[in-house]
């Protein structure tokens, strides 16, 4: 019986001959694979232990060489060249002990440069160039230890399209704009520290003390997120009493009312405290006292989205003191405080803020807002807002999202005026980012341009 050598997938002829003579020392061999018609598919020398050692070559069925790669005792070591079945070059690499080390070049199937740069011990380093298949879009980027670090320049048809500055894998400047006021890890640490602060010792004279403290921490986290003063905030005992009374009045009436009527049989003195509390507070029903802070920051239901007044009081830069109260599932938060005074250098308050936003402090149903602390209120007829998703290179990946609300809210709620807008289809997921642009002159110029990127949750209440 004979065997057709052309269909054999592995030939170790030298090793077989050596095995016939026990006195013959182990020798180098060659592994050969063939296509069904007998043409070579792969060949590579092997060392005494059967590892690739030398030039490995592969071939397409038409005989064209598709790979020429150097090995040393089973490790990639030396040049590595890949080609398509027509012989066009696809990739040139240099390996050192199984790690990319040295110049790298890749090409699109059509022959245009895809990427060119250098590796050091398996990590991208130095200046890299990337081009699309047409050669129209070009990116030049600096790397350090496989992370973008330095300048990134993107051109289209030879014209500047985007200029960026990166630091150890995080973008810090996009087209002259500071992208993230606070680094992601630092922001997450700060917010967790606020939310997870050790509660105060129980107060026998105030059974709601723990809940009030937790609600204050939640409020402080939101204020820290949007960049308004929060550290010096404190609960005012007399306002706590009035907020408790306000919640009791609302519970007795069976609904929320900032100017309530006296419930039948309600104590006069207690009602007066409750009226004062209700007329100076945010009010909420259902959920917990801590959760009421989230509802104030949401404020996007049909009855509130036009003003988002509860939110604007929560993040009023001048607020320094507050009070919280509950009666069953009715809650109140004293809001009319401006003892913190004006904040120098603060012109606007954004929610979601410029930069990073944890996914548990914003949701897709929330309206977005820009509170105008200083400056002239825009006119609705001249207001134009755009929200566009950005790709991994911080470039727009699609057109603007459709808005289902875009308006100007008047003053009287912790700021002179406020732009309120909400997008359909916004994705609030870690790693998703958007470019926000707001024009107050019908799109001629942008009064506000900023990036929002969503990050992991920082803690639940």
C-alpha cells in the first residue's frame, strides 16, 4: 500500500530516520504542511525540542507567500511580514522574545497606510500615524506605555479637524477646551467619600437625625458633582423642625402644597411652623427622605420640567444651610437659603456637569440644564442646543439627538435663568460620552461647549 505524500499534513522525515538509529543524537527537523494538491502551505525549521526555530513561511493555495516570520526556540524573534493572496503587504512587525519591539507598519488591503509606529516591549510608544483607506483622514498620536500621552492631531483632506492633548490614557484638552475638570478616579473617590461618610452618633432627641444626615450627604454629593460649594453645608435645627411640620401638614391634607390651608383639627402653632416650612422648601411624596433628594434633582416630570425649580434650589451656589423633615412618606427640604453668598468666578452650573457623571446620579429621563448664575438670560427664539455622541477618539459619531424639550426657565429658583433641554435616546452607560453645545444667537456662536462622559455608579442609598 502506498500513501500520497501530496496530502500529508506533517512531515518529520529527518526525525524518523534518526529514530531508527539509537546512537544518532537528536537533530533539527522541519515541519511541512501542504495543500491537497501538494503545494506548500507551511514550512518551518524546528529545534531539538520540536519548537519553531528559524524562518516560518506560509503560502496561499495559489502559491503566493502570505507570511514570512522569524522564530527562535518557539518564540517570535526578528522580522514578521504578512501579505495577502495577491502578494500585497499587510503588516511588518519586529519581535523580540515574543514581544513586539521596534518598528511596526500596517497597510489597508488597497495599499494605503493603516498604522505606523514603534513598540517597546509589547507597548506602543512614541509617535504613531493612522490613516483611513482613502488616505483622507489622518491621525498622528503620541503614546507612552501603550496609552495616549501627549498630542493627538486629526486632519481630513490635509486640513485640521481636531487637536487634542492626552495624559496617561485620558483626554485633558479637546480643541482648546479643558475636557474634564476633575480626573475620573479622583471624582469617584471624592463622591464615595461623601456618600459613605461615617454617620453621626444617634441623637435621642431627634429620631430622624440619621436620615437627615444621610439626605444632607446625598445633597452634598450632587453639589460636589456640579462644582458648587458643599463642604461647609450644615443642617439648621430650627429648619428641621419646620420641615417636619411641613411634611405633617401635607400628610394631613393628602397632597403637596407650598401654601397649604390648615387641616381640620390641626394644632395652630404646629400649622404655623408647617406653613413656614412648606413655603420655604422643596416637597416630595413617596420613597425615603434620602431618595427625595434624587427626585428634586430629577425634576423632569411634566409638571416640573419647565422650571426644574427643585433642582435649581438644590444646586444653588449660595446655599450653605438646609433642613430636612419627614412624616410618613411625605418629605421636605428647606431650600430658601443664600447665606453662602455669591461665588466668585462661577458663571454657570451644568447638570449633568462638564466632565464625568456617575450613572447613579443622572438618568436618561432627566432633563439637562444650564443655570445662568451671571449674565443675560437667552431668548427662547434664539436658543439652539445640540447633543452629539462622541466615539472613542472624541469625534462626533452621528448627528445631533432629537430634543423633546428645549426652553428657557425664568429666574427665582436659585439662579437668574436656566436653559432646560432633554434628548431622546440618550444612553446613560459607563464609557458613553456626548458633546453638548448651546447657542444663544441662533447657532452663530456657541455660548457653552462641553463634554459629558458617564462613568460607573459611585454608591447607592
